[in-house]
């Protein structure tokens, strides 16, 4: 299995605007010649580009591991590697505006994707934003009374449980959620499963908060434990699934062979273990669990709670997702499922971490 031991900045310094255009062209139609790519770019918005410039860019991108090359001479063809897919800058709103069967993404699981994740996935500028937010978070939480700590933790848990459930279609309001968690009062006119989903979020976060030493990295046992808590009393089986699942509104079909699912889980655990920053561990765990869909249901919930468990274990700010737009969240996730690009979701993660670190004092 090929591993890419390169940094994000090393990759992105090589990714000019024209090189991003080349990657998009190859995502839309794989295995093209340099002349075909040149014709494609010249016909699209973005301005004329010479064939010499295209060939120079293709050579640099192949050297960086972003493109694979086959054939020789006039028969040379180029395709995007898993590494190139990871850092393709895709507009998620424009992509998901296409009907699922009209999109140009993959319909199958990409076995090369998780092993291709480099040792860090954030730029220097993104690390600066994350570290500054953490500094503010640590300052704000350094000397809190137990009463304030309790209230801040309750506020975070309420808003996380509400928003994470809402992303999954739960119709409880934030006020409904507050009454349910603090007073045990279920909202009238709602299915009982909605209340269970919310309370399970609270229990999963509490477990992660109280057992931080179990979540220094992602493992199959700690992932299955969080999932078990999240789907309790919801009629969902626990453990890795043995039946196929689909993704609504997506051409992507997750793996359906149990052995391959187990191997994919091992791959995401390996990827998280080798990542150099806790921020990257949290993001890759969230995306990897969502992508593999290892359980019958509750996969994205497990991904979000696992990300928080990893952040908590490294004394970092947990996310509530309160300010995230649900459609933007879904669109960024679909871009990862179908195109394997993490750029859109990474921007969302950075903004949500910055928001959480500056708006909560829960530790």
C-alpha cells in the first residue's frame, strides 16, 4: 500500500489555479491526454491556457503524487490519484445542485483514499486559526467555578444534541431539546424516537467526557461503544453491519462485504493514528466513519461524537455545530463521498471549531 509522507503546504504550494482546473477536468472525465485536457480547459470559464503550460503543470502534478500517468508519448494519459482527490477544491453547492445521476463523482468506495491521507491535512494558516481559537478557549476555561463549568457543559450538550439530531432530520427545536435534557419533558406531537435520539447524544457525549483516556485515538472498540450509546432503544443493530446500506441523494454506494467493511475500519483507525495533530485526527475520524458507513444507521452521528471525543481527550474544544447550515454540511459530506475531496468539509470544520472555542467554556 502506497503512503504519502508529505505535508499539506508542500502539496498546496504546487496547486496553482490552473492545476486545480486540471484536477476538476480529470474528475469530470478520467484518463485524458494533455491535448484533451488543454481543449477542456480552453473551452471552460477561466481563460485561455497554452498546451505548453498544461504539459508543465501535468508534469509537476505527477511529480507531487497528485496525478497518475499511464502510457508514453502521444498515448500518455493522466488520472487523479487519491491524494489529488483529497485536495481538489470543489464548490459543494454547485456540485450537489446536479441530480445524483448527472454528477461525475464515484459510485463506489475508494480503497486507496484513507491510506493516501498525508500526515497532516491543514495548512499553516488553518493551524494558526485553530491554535488561536484553542488559546482563547484555554484562557476562558482556565479558572471557572464548578457551577459555571456545569452550566457551560449543559449548554454545549444541549446545543450539540439538538443540532446533530437536526442534521439527521430530527424536528425538535432548541427549546424542546433544552426542556427534554434539563427537565425530562418530551415535546408534544413528536415521535418518541426523536427524544431518544437527543438523549442518546447527551449520554454519548457524557461517556466521552468522563472516559477521555479511551479516546486518544480512534479504535474499533471505542467507535462501536459510542455507536452503541447513540442508537440505544432505536431499533438499530450494533456492531459492524452485515447488510448493504445506501446514501439518500447520492450515487455513492458504501461497501457491503463484511470483511471489506472491517478492513476499511482498520484503515481509518490507522489513518487517524498516524496523523500529527489532534485537529486532523478529529476531522479524519468524522469523515472516515461517515464515508465507510460501518453501521446499519447512526454513522454520521458516531462520526461527530467521535470527533468530539478525540478533541476532548487532547484538551481541545468540542464542537456543537450550532452555527452550521445543515444543507452546507450535507453538501460538503456528499463531495467527500463522491469526489473524495475534504477541502469543503475542512473549511466547515475550521469555522465550527473557531466558533465553539470562542463561544463555549465546556471542558
